[in-house]
C-alpha cells in the first residue's frame, strides 16, 4: 500500500491527541518528530510510551494503531500493545 505521508502525519497526531499520554515533553517530542517528517520514529515513540506507561487503550484505538503500523511498515511498534486493550463493557 502506498503511504500517504500527510495522512500518516495527521493519523499520528490524531492518535496522540486521543491517547492518555499526559507528559507534555513526550507529547511535544512526538509532535516535533511528525513536523520534521520522522513519522516512523514518531509512531514508534507514541507506541513505546503507551506500553512503557501501561496506558489502557480501546479496541478501536488499537486497531487504528495496528493499521497505521502496517502502512508505516513498523510492525514491532505495536507488538505488545494488544495487552493494553480494555474492552468496553456493554450496558446490562
């Protein structure tokens, strides 16, 4: 699949905005990497921080990360993130 660079940039920034990463220096680092065109590194950094901080993610969020990892050819970035997925509990 041909990677749309601008779309990948937008996707990473959207995922960052929706993530529960709160460290402002990390958020700034990821944004700067995106803006200078280092989208693979930005994506890897985003995934690494999610994992290292054991931040819960939704199934749809994980699926978006997984799809982007395929587009960016960065499969290792999402290797262990599935264990962070918290399934939504349906209303009784």
